[in-house]
C-alpha cells in the first residue's frame, strides 16, 4: 500500500473520530460530511452552540481518548430502508439528504467505531489507534452543499499524520505559512487592498503592487515576442449570444455575473411592466438581446481570428492579451488575491493546423518551464485533465476528444516531469494540462494551463484556406502560464515571503544617509539610479542608523546604500543586501549601479532563504 493511500485513510479515519468526539460532548449536533483533504480533514456540523477555541481543545482531547481506545472500524453493507431508519432514529437529517443522493442500486455502507456509526463509502484504517498523530486547527463557517442559499454550518478542520514527527513538521510549515500570508504581507508592504465599498473579491492594486504586476507582464511579453505572439485587447463586456455560441453560457452560468439587458430591452420591459425575473428569463432563454461581463477571453480572440480570411500560410496565428474577466465566486470562498471575482489572465490562443499541433503544445510547455525556472519554482508536476465520459457537461465529437487527449499525453511524456491523469477535470470544450507548483515551503498551488480545443472552432465555424484552396477547421490552443495575475502575485508574495528578487521589488534600493547633512547628496545618488532605471528612495528621517536599517528590513527592501561622510568623500557606497547573502562590502557608485543592473537584467533569485 503506498504512502499516499495510507495518509488518505489516516485522515478519513480521523474525520470520523472528530465526529464521534463532537457527539460525545454535544449529543444534539447534526452531522453533514467529513472528508479527507490534500492537507488534512474536516467535518461540518449544525449546532446551536457556537464552537469556541476552548471547545476545540476539549474536542481534540476527546479525539485522543477515542484513538487510545483502539476502536475498530467496521464496515456494514445495508439496504436503503435500514440506513434511513438508522439516521432517522439519530435525528441526522443531513445524512438523510446525503443518503438520497446515492443512486438506486449503488452500495450503501456504514462505518462504525465504538458507539459512533456514519454513512460513508470508506475506506478507513483497521483501528483508531493506527491514526498516529492528530491536531485540530480551526473553526470556520461553511454553507451546506456550498450554496449561500443554504444554512451555514460550522466546519472544524484538522490534520493527521502517521507520526508525531511528521505532524510537528507540518505544524511548523503552517506557522511559516502564517508569516508569509499574502493578505498580511500585502497590507504591511502596501501592495493591494480590498474594500467592501468597492466590491468583495475586487483587487485594488496599490502603486507598489502595480509595479510587481507590470514587471511580470513585461517579463512574459518578452517571452511571447520570442515565440511570435501578437498582443491584442478586447472589451470587458460582449453580447450574451457570443457566450451562448461558445458554450460558456450556460456551462459556466452559475459562476458568472447575471446577464445585462441592452437599453432597448430594458425600456421595453419597463413600458410593459415586465418583472425583473421575466426579463432575465428572456435573456437566458435567448428571447432578448443582452450583454455579459466576459467570464473568458476566448470568444473575443475567436472574433479577432475571424475578422479576416486566414490562409494556411498565416498559421500558427498566435494572439495574447492581459484580459480581465469576471466570475461570481461565493462570498464564503473569496480569499485575498487567490480567490476573487475579477482577475486578469495572461491569456493567449494559438490557431494552428493538425500538423503544427505537437510543436505548438511543446512551445507552450517550454514557456511555462522558463517562467517557473525564472521564479524559482522548478518543483512542479503535471495533471492531465480528461473528460468524464459519463457526464453531459462536455461538448463535441468523441473522435476529436481522443485526438486532443493523445496530443496532451504525448506532450506530458516529453516534458520529463511526473504527471497524473484526472478524469472529469477537462474544460467543457477540451482536455488540458494543469501545472501543480510547489512553493518554497512545500505547499502546492495549481497555476498555468494549456488546453487543446477542437470544439470552439467547430461551434464558430472557423476556417482557413489550405494549400489546395479548400477550407479547413483550425485547432485552438488555450494557454495561460500565470493563470490569474492576482492569484499568481498572491502566490509570489507567499513564495518569497515578501523578499522579492531585485527585478520584481517595488523599491529596489533604499539610500540611507547617516545624518541630515547628507540628504542632498543621497538625493543626487537617487537621481543617478533613477536615470539608470533603478527604483530607489531616500530615508530622510532624523532617526539613528539602526532605526533606518530596521525600517528598510521591515519594508523588505532588497538592497541598502549606506552613506556617511567617508562615502561622500570617496565617492563610494557601503552596500547591505537582503537578497544576496554572498555580497558584502563597499563599491564606487558606478560599480554599485552595475551590480544592481546585473541583478535586475539577469532576474537573479534571492539566495537569502
């Protein structure tokens, strides 16, 4: 049995122990679900009593008692009527609803440990004593079935490992993660803000954060130019019919802002006293014209392709855009920069022939590798998202799906990194490769994506003229290495802990004069730096040197120039570096400028971590 499966069993078993412990202490609690997760487990409870931190400690203590009791996990296969009778007798109404979700004819299983019995598919350990080490972490609200329309339950989350050593290492990582939290650092470093008066899930980029974003855009634009992409721009809103043709509406309907009526439809509805609901029903049903805040950039890029007759000589046709899109995320799922309602994608689309497909996919993958290497994220794996053949949420011809899937598998093989296949993770129009990146403290983040699409070209009747003067359908590749700039910057804040490499740092150098008499000279040095494209500032406060150095450290400035009377007299600079532990010493100003320019141009990574 491999380690991954064992860990899943440990955590799933720990979730049952958590539920059993809660019922011992709060017998009136109603249970919903308690799955294992990638980093631990949770269980959702409905209880009039609001859990406190003190309760969490008591529940964890009760869990340890249950674990020490060496309770066996016993699986029982039961009929639907028996399962319903049991859950009714326990007044577990949520379990009855979950039981109704199980299709007729599918096995219904119960798992019992001690006095606790739960409706569960499994699998579990043999005994509670095999759990190893467990820790409860937090309490949060969670809407039943993830919908804001439903009651909010209380979610207790925890984690479990086979040994205390592994648990302690994980808890240390979580403490490190708290210090790196992008929401905390983003506020302290004045990178971004979110204001409910403007809108939940809407990032307001502050000047310092905007510099990081612009540098990332400049970086990827350089790489795109090398690969022959052309930059385009599309509006934030488009006709609803465009997204009906593409399939984004209704396939992503629940994740989109409501459609907007055009002015004529709105006026007609007002005159006829049509209800708001009826007007929206007309929009969604196609009986009225309307507009939609774009949830995707692809339809706009398709329109750009179709604005002219294309020949095989024009292919591959590559266009890229930093395009802002809008998704209706539930308020309980919003989280800083990593889960938002408005975000900008480094989006690009390639329209190519079948013969060009292999090379173009590899070109996308090589671009992703360059980006990850530059940012010190070379530990990553690949997930190939395939369709679930039993689902009706996918469009298009089976043959095209098979060809697209084969092309992505071949590309993943050539990439030379670990990859897994995940059914049901494809986009509705085609299979995809997702990149799962490991940050500096070992956490995994899903980032860029490459998707192969035969279906949108078909739905829009796209074409190109072949060498035989006949019309053919192009293949479309969707590609976004960063994914969302908001999410990517949030990740980078945590990955670097705010200690950005020199090229990305909003302020690359802080000039620190020893006394007020040297401020004029410091300002002159700063002007020279600015003329060379280096972002700097002068600390003109009347504090002592140590206080100024401490302030620069708190602001996480990569480099400091210390200016005293001796440095002014000799034309030298005393340099302190936060991101280059190998550098110490004093340089003449021209050499100091060259040192900084080299760090910027080379996009050198910090070696301080």
